[in-house]
C-alpha cells in the first residue's frame, strides 16, 4: 500500500498494532455442508479459536417420535441423515426388533445389508465429491454424482423413493425387491471398482492435494476417542473400531470384509479411508448378492406384520389383525433397548424406552455427526483458515443428523 | 473382562445393577459420579459413547426420581487392549434439585450431550465449561422433552371469522369454558390478543344480560 501523501512524515514510525479478528462462517454457506454456523477467531490467517453453533435445522424428531406409532416413525428416521438414510432405518428397526423380539428372515436381512452398503457407497461418493470440491477440484464431483445417480435409481426401483425410502419395517421389509433388481445390481457392481480407482487417480499423488491435505487437521487416536469421534474419521487416526466388526448386528458377522485404517489421522488419511471403505462395501454387496435366496421377507408373527393383502377378503382373523395394526400398532413390552450400529459417519444408535404402549415413551438418537462436530475445534486450531474448510469437509457433517 | 471389574467395583460400593436384553445399567449416586468416572477410566472405559436424559414423570412403573441421566461407557475395541465392554452408568436426578456433576473433565465428548440435556430437559451440569442452549432457539422457553411440555397447537380460523383454540375446545368437551368464537380476523393476531377478544366479548355479553 502506498503511504498517503497528506500524512505528515513522522520522526519515529508509528507502533504497529495487531489484534484478533472474529469471523462468522455460515449458517448459509456451501462449504459448511448445510446450516452450520462457526465463529472463528483469527490471528491473521491462523485459527486461534473456533466455536460451532448448531441447531438451525432442529426439527424436534425425538419429541415427535414419542407421539407416533413404532411403524409411523419410519417416516422420520431417514430424514435425519438424508445422505446415508438406510443406516437410520436399519438402526431404528434393529432397536425395535430387539424390544419386541422379532425374527427377521434371512432374505430380508440380506437385502437390508445390500441396501445399507449401497447407501454407504452413495454417502462416501458425496463425501469424496464435495470434499474435493471444497479444495478446488471440480471434476471428481461430476463423476461421483454419476455413480450416485445409478445407486439412487436402484433405490427408486426398490422402494419408489430416491432419498426417504421408508422401506424397512419392524421384522423385515415393506415388500420384496422387483425381479430385475438383482441383475441390475450386478451390472452396477461389475463396473464400480474401476471407477473408484479413477476417483483415486484424480487426486491421490497430486502434489497440490498433498500439500493441502498432509499433516492438516491431525487428530491423535487418544484425543479422538476422548472426543467421541467415530466412523471413518476415527479409523483414519488408526483406531480399529468399526461397529460392524466390534459389535456385529443385522447379520454382518456372516460377511468377510476388512476395516481400512489410516496412520496419521490427517485430512489425507480421512479421504483415503473413505475410498477404501467403498471397495469394502462393494465386497460385502458382492457376497450378499451370492447369498440372496427366495424366501419370506417379513416376520410371520401376525401381531407385528400386516397379513398378505389377498387374505383380507377371505379371513376374518387377518382382517382383524390388519385393522388393529393399522389403527393402533403393536405393543412392545415395558423396557429399554439400545443397538449400536455403524453408519457412514460413525456410531449410530437409537435408545428406545417403551412404556408398553404402541408409541415409544422416549427415543434418544445418538447421531455420529453430532458428536464428531466437537472435534472440529481441536483439529482446526493452529491451521490456516483455508484448511478449516478441508477439515470440516473430511469430518463429514450432515446437518440433519446434527440438529435432528 | 472389564465389565466384570466394573460390576465388582459397583458391588463393592453397594450400587444397584440392572441387567436386561444384553444391556447393563449401574445406578451411581449423584455425588459419587466424578469418582466413578475416574475409576471407570482407570478400568479402561476410555470412550463415552452416549448420554441419554429421560423424564420418567408419566412412566407407568414407579421410578426412584423423575429424571434419569445415562452415561454409556465403552472400552473401545480396536485400540490397545480394549475389549468392547459397554454399560450404562445411571444417575437419578430429583425434580426439586435438577443438578448433577459434569462429565466433561473426564470425557470431552460429554460437552454437546450435556448441553443438549440442559436445553431439552432442563438439568444443570456443574463444572461444565460452556453450558448454553444448543438446539432450540434462544427465545424458546421451557424444555421440550419434559413430559409436561405442551405440544404446539395453533388456533384454526374458519372463513366466517370463527376460530377454534384446541385447548379451550377440549376444555369445552369436558364441561369447561369452550371459548369457541371470536371476532373476524381475531386469529391473525397473537394469542394474547385472541384471549383479549374472547374476554371482551364475554364481558359485553354479561352487560347485555
């Protein structure tokens, strides 16, 4: 800057003063992945302090779920994490099934795992696409969304919906998958691994990406555990904690897959771990497609599952059960349940308290994003402001899940 | 197994233990909580996975106190010698004195969980570094997850200007003051004005008679 000419020259230079600057980021900004507001204190470009403010998307799901029947609540579960929505459906269904003691048939279990893993791939594709977009790489975004589109088409085929599927039910599934689903799925699987390699080739090894991602936002394993970080971000720090392996649920113990781990816990590792997880999800689906066999898709217990439609005209009993289930719902016994599961973002669990009525007494949802976002301050302090965007992207926040 | 050691610790101090559906709850007295967290960390429970706050005021079975706060402690599998043991440390909190010690000095992940419970259930955590509301708007009064928090209901206005205020409508069904009608456009203003309208209309009726 040129000195102003009208300022008289002084014998001694003025004292150079510096002060901290407070910068408000969000809540309406594309790089905050939703309506997250972060107040950052900066010394020049360096982050001194950071406070996330959440709640802009709070919808009171927990309170609403107390006033809907157990089956009606499937409307709300996918709306929390709209990126990996099958994880929420599954976590809620597993908790209620444990409460009522439902037996899920083999076929339903396999289809659930296929859909859950497909959904995980779709979520990781968004993670990679938007994460790289935040770092200035625009090309991968279009390729990743092409594959995600193929997955959403499969979902639409199965459930009629692309996002909010409402397909899983307590004790099984709403209906069977269409005949063409498995051949189409095989077509998708055949070409997918080569595409993951393509994505990796787009950024892995690039010196620009390396300098933006290596040693940025490092979270050591002890700190990550204490902060409650879970999911791919925790595994990037080298902690081998995947709920699918550590506390198997929903039939995951029958499948053979690895848990990819990072070593440094920086932005780079978090990105690579997600890519590797896509390959592992592909491996699980490939095994599941081989296992899928014809059979029932719902628990035959008439107190839980609706009778087949054609029975209603012939059987009085079936009509009564149908009427009772639709108007009132089923009544689980008194008690409390909790089933931890692994969503694309980390440990996801529903704590359900039943008072014996047809509606839950209390539902507490442990969403991984809500806990993971607490690591943001630790990971960002001491870094440049531009790195904060990369760190936020690799913690994979979904604001619907944070605010519930 | 770490869980057995935690149960032995509980038995030593006479804490009640409940087991159901592969889950374990240990009832920790409120004042012993910091000591219990310290002992749990020494036993290897290094990960606080979840904090659940529950209002039992309309639960069909009697409970010791109105509120319960559950801390899910986990020895994380896959790090050092963690074995995946998990249990819930349960603290009963009375309605008169809804205060309990914070877990943040021991587990950093408790920070947002406790703020959430403070916001939605109205329990205060002593020693929390930043106890503010977290999810609900700053001007919202009350704690929505309490069972006595009223559900949001809006008066319905009909074309002829008549409106139904759901709460008074239900009161009318039970023989109370129905408060069914108001002046045209009354419902477009705030609640206070609506009630003011009703009061004025009733006063006018009284004068006529």
